[in-house]
C-alpha cells in the first residue's frame, strides 16, 4: 500500500508541477489497512489560516482512522504558514503515522523548466533525486505535527455516522474529498 501511495503522490506532483502548480497538502486516512480516500486542504490564506487549515485535515482521520499518511511540499507549506524552510526543498514529504508514532519520508527533486507563461508562471518537471533514509520520529513542521496529533484524538459527535458528518462538514469548509468506493456515501 505504501509504494502505491508514494506512486500516486509522485504522479500528482509531476502532473501539478507540469501545470505550474504544487498540489496542496493532502491526508490519506486508512482503516484496517484500507485507504479511505484522499482529502486535500481547503483554499488557504497565508499565515494562521494556513496553519489551521492544514491541522484540520486531521478531522477526517479522527472519525476512526488507524493510520494516516500526509503529503506536502516543503517550500509550499513553509511559505503558506510563514515558517522557515526545514529540510530539503523542493521536496515531496510524506509521513506515515499511527497512534504509536510516525515515520517521515522525503522525496527531494530538482525542477526542470518545461515552459513559462506570458504571466511568468513556470511549468516544471520534477527530477527525483535519491531519497534519504526514512526517519522514524522525524521532525515535522508544526501544522503537519498538529494534524498527526489530532488524527488520533477521537471526535465527539453525537451522531450515528460521525464519519459521514465529518465528510459533509469538511466539504462545506472547502476541503476536496475523494473517497474510495468502500467508504463513499
């Protein structure tokens, strides 16, 4: 499952960068080893809103996930959250987390310019560099660490379907949710 998720994220980055954008941070909750879906962060304003919006990705996982995978780009999150750049950049970061801890995986890349629009937007292709060894307990930027922490704090919803309610509320807030067939409602 891990290799498939890494492949999906690398493909998403290749496609997004080719269109001149970096994919937004995403959470992929798993229940008993089965992928629930992909949930991309809502549109963010720079600063506190970005910190909050990324941390709130955890809401979907708190509805019952056993483990979560979060993916983000180093420079993108640092810029949005007004944080210093920590670690390789540009870099696709992925963390696999359970209640017992997390492992940080980093996939650095060089950007190869494909084209530039008249407005100055660059279309690039990632040239994936060798990945450093996975880092058990590796340092996470604050909003990602918050999302990991909150992913395993049970939500208190007095409703027979807390997962379904969470999906609806997150969609209303602007999160893009794509559930697998097994979890689609």
